[in-house]
C-alpha cells in the first residue's frame, strides 16, 4: 500500500507561539485515523497544513507523494470546524456549487444524503440550525471520491442520535482505499471506527498507534487519552 500522508520535522508557529514541534507522521492509504488532543494542541493547524491552507511552516509534508498544492487539493476533501458556506445559499445551491467545482463530486449521492438527513433543498443556510449546517457540509464533503478526507470536529454541536447518523454517513460513503482523518473530542462515540490513533499534545506526537495495538493493551482509547494528557487537568 502507498503512503497517503508523510510528514517529517513539521514545525509551525504563530508569532512567538510554537504550536507544532517536530511532527513526524506516516500513514498508508485505506485507514480511518483518529486525531486526538486537548484544545490548542495544534490539531487544526496540522489539518490546515495537510489540506494546503497553511503554507508558512518548516519541515516536509507530502500528500500522495506530492507537496501541498493544486494536485493535493484535488484529491483532498476538507470539512472545517466552522461553517463556511455563504448564508444566502440554499442547500441545493451548495450542492450545485460543489458539483461545478470538483470533478470527483457525486451530485446524485449528495441529493440522496440530503433526503436522508431530511434537509429541505430550498432552505437557506442562514435559517438552518448549527446541526443542520454541519449535516449539509458533511454530506457535501462525503459526496466527493477523494483519496484523503480531513474532517475537523464533524460531530460537534449535534445530539447523540445525529452523531450516530453522521458516523454512518462517513463509514458508508468514503471512497474505496481512501484515508479519513477525523479530529474529535468525542472519543467514545467514534473510537469504534478507528484503524489508527494519533494523539498530539504540547505540539508533539504523544501517541501514534494502531487500534489493534491499543486493544491488545486491554485499555480503551479514552483511557489511554486520559493517561497521556493527565498533565492537562
């Protein structure tokens, strides 16, 4: 299997504040990776670097063997933590926009998921609840046949029943042999779908392990998370 993410000596600072300190990563394609860590640990910065949104960093970053750029953006689907769709758009407008913009977008799949989430295609985004907006953004991202999906807190702000539905959408709709990187605080809800777990704290990799190795230890991901980040509380 080929490597989809290769990172070596990655460092990123905002002024005097260094948020990533010599990060080294290697992930092969076809995995679901849990990106875990406390607030402010650098998870979002890492995702923005991988997706080509942040360029001023030190170190080497390769996505499918290429530095972040036009090609890597064409194979990467990104779900940001915050709503980014224009408020004037209707749900159907957002789907049409992505259909025009991305060659790998499946409009039929997006429309089917829109109905599954019971979202009105004619409702404007500015009148949607936070949960509805997150569902819309997720279904748009998962309607792409990308090699890499980077999802930043896809479960935030929704109820437990909706979280389960969102996980089902993720599990059933990402492209074959693709890699899904999920940043989340809701470990209990999602650890069942992980193949690998990456924990970042104080700008460094605290744990990089397969889920099989974690299970062999007899502990859950959440138990290890609390142990690794005990310094935070």
